C-alpha cells in the first residue's frame, strides 16, 4: 500500500519497535496509524488493531529485551527471578545498567513472609539462584554454599559497618565540631571523604570521637574555606604521631573479625565473625590441598603437614583466598586485582592485609610512609609523562565502528533498491548513483576504522610501558588526597583505569579491565581491519563489548539483509 513520498508498507512482526510518525485515512474512510521501523519501512496499523495490540516501547520483558541494546538500561528484578533471567536483563545498556529490587518490606496479605536484607545480600541471592529445575538435594547444597560464601558473610559484615558508621556520623560531627561547623560539613562535598578517613583511623585503633575533637580543637575552623578538607589534613598529620586508644583490637580486627560495642550493628557483626573466620580457615586448608598457582607463586611450595611452616602457609593463603572469594577472583588469576576504591574502607583494608599476607610489594601501604614532597614528585612525574602521550582514541574508534556498521547497512539497502527497480529510467539512474555513493561512504568509513585502530594501538603500546608509573602516581595521589593535600585524584588516574560508573548492583569480577584478543568489523570489505582492546577503562569496556557484538552482527549482515530483501520481493515490495 503506497504512502505519500513513494514509501512502501511492510508486514508487522511481534516485538518489532515502530516510531509512530502520523495518521492516514484511505478512500474507505478507514483510519490508520503510520509506524516506521528501524529500516525506514512504513507499517499501517488500523486504529482498532493499535488499541488492542500496540504498547509503548519504554519497557519490555526479559525475553523481549534479549536482542536489544540501549545506552542506559533499567532492570526491575523480582524475588522470583534467577540468574538465567537477570543476566540478559542487566546487560542491555552500553554505558550504564541500573538494577531496581526490593531488599526490605513488611509482610502483607499478598506475601506473609517479610523481607529484611541488605541490598548486597538480596542481589547476591538473586544472581546465585538459578531458575532452572533442580533437585531438592541440589537446591539445598546451593543454598548452603551461598550462605557460607564470603560474598555474603563479609559483604554483610561490611554493610553493617558502613550503616553503623553512617548512623553515628551526625552525632559524631555535632559533638566534636558544634552545630554550626557540623552543618557546614554536612553541606560540603568533602563530607564523605572525611568520614572515610575517620573510619580508616578507627580501623587503626583510634577513637574517632576523640580524634575528631582533638583536631577540631587544635585551631579555629570558622575561617576555613572548606571544613572537611581542613579536618582531613589535620587528621592525616595527627594519626602519624598519635597513640591509638585500642591498638590490640586494630591489629586483630581482620583476624577475629570481632568489634567492640553493644549496638545492634556491632552485635550482628560479631555474630558473623566466627562464620567468616571458619570460612577463611576452610579456604586456607583447601589451598594447601590443591596448591593453586597463585598461592604457590607467592608463598612457595606447600610445607609438610603438621609443621609450623604449614600452619603459617595455610593462614596466609586463607587471608588471600578469602579476599579472592569475596571479590570473585578466579583461581586461574595470579593477581589480587587493583585496590578497592579509597572510600570502600573495609574492603580496602582487607585487600591490604591480603597483599601483605602474600608477601608482595604493597604499594598502597608503602606510600603511606612517604612524606608529602616525595608523593607530590611521583604525581608530577606522571603528569609530565602523560603530557606527551599519544592520543586516546577509544572514543573515536567506537564512533568509527558505528559509522562503518551504519554505512554497510545503507550500502546493502541501496544495492537492494538498485537491483529492484520500481520506476522509469531516471529512477533507475538515481538508484545506481545512490548505490555507488553508499559504497563509497562505506569504504571511507572502513578507512577511518583503520586509522583510529592504528592510533588506538599506539596508545595501548604506550600505556603498557608506563602502567607501573601510572599506578605509582595513582597511589601517591590517593595518599595526598587522604591527607587533605588535594581535593581530587581524577586528573592523576589515566582514562584507561577510570572506574566503572556507579550502579545499583555490584558484580565482582576481580578486575575492571577488559582483556580480549581481537575483534574485527567482520565483512570482506574490512577483513584486514583488526582492533586490539587491552586495559581499557570501564565505560570503554562496555563499548568494546558492544563493538564485539556488532562484529558478530556484521558477520551475519549480508545473509540477513539478503533474506530481508527477498522477503520484500516475494511480497511485491521494494526499496525507495
């Protein structure tokens, strides 16, 4: 059924997305909505059909979304869903994925079983659960493994510690600073960093209330431009010469996992403590039995059982194995991965202890012993090196791949229109010109991909040579930030190592860098164009994964488009 402008209609299919572009009334006075699909083909929807069968395309089921890719994905996860359904739901976004779920709710008439969990444990429960049919024995074993895992045990312990720290933060600030300065801190962007430094000091054995009162009273704060930054700077200087109030507990907090206090959060943490200690012991003994490569490489061969050397080997391996399980690091990976973010105080402290247990160089610990001038020199050295870096081309390369993909699709469609003439000689000549132009644009897009691939490979080679220098400077900048000497560390962190944007779920993979071999544009026109992606940052990882997906699609573009063309020919339809 022709439409104004020479466009043609198409047969509609389930789950296809159309953009409504207008309305039409035919000679029988029947009303239609006009919908355009992703290929620009127009479909006619009778108004009665549209009212019954069309839905707004802002959301869809998991099954309907499996083939979709969007910039930002929002997934609503229910209690009945398992990892089989959750995984495709939370991987639709190129740049960001947000997960929405209920972690706590009271019992009601619809569900008499109340729900009271942390967000971490609820999401862990969802991704640990498989929707596939399992036997009662297998289901019980899976539930027991989940309950014993340090992902759950240590994750809940950390969540409780953060909740306890947040709940007392207001009282702590008001008691030490007074209402006026406490209100100033509440309104400042550095409040979170100040609380993180206090939590870190508490892990070192200092009483946070006494420490804060001490540094706040050392000099007036009314003239301070930023109270949070001033206090962080004073705390960094005070703790180096201050005697902790509770050094014994500080030294053993990640051995016994017990804490002082009688509050509800402290009691819950102490209930989890023996379970965590037992699990770490189990992992240490398992490492002694299996002798994984990462443990033997760091600790040497397993000593003979029953000796003191064997017990010490098991203890040190257990500390590292516990952190590895918590972070989801595979046994085949030799490294503990990068240190957790500076504001993730408890996981970072555990990482530091695991690094020390393996006997490797704990750069983070070492940097805390260095004076400000040495740390600043490390940062300045990196800035000089970074100033002469090759261009960072991942963004441009991604855009070039998108243009190449679109150009190929347009070239195939233009070729189909040329091979299926519907008009006179002028129309056929125009179709031939369009086809040649589209092919030329595809060739130019392919050349751009090759250009940006070469630039990206130069950048990758450069960064491989300066990676250690960048890591050293990052640790130095974070320590300066912790001491209140700087307000931000973002300028020191190379774009390759920028963290993943925050999301409402946490999938621990042990590393935030993508390491793939090569992915190619895929068709014969670009068979020689390869792209190596190594150590790209978190947002670039998502984009590289999408480019890899496009590589798969490109390999199948030709047969799919040919089939697409043949279907329209069989219905007497063409392209305009």
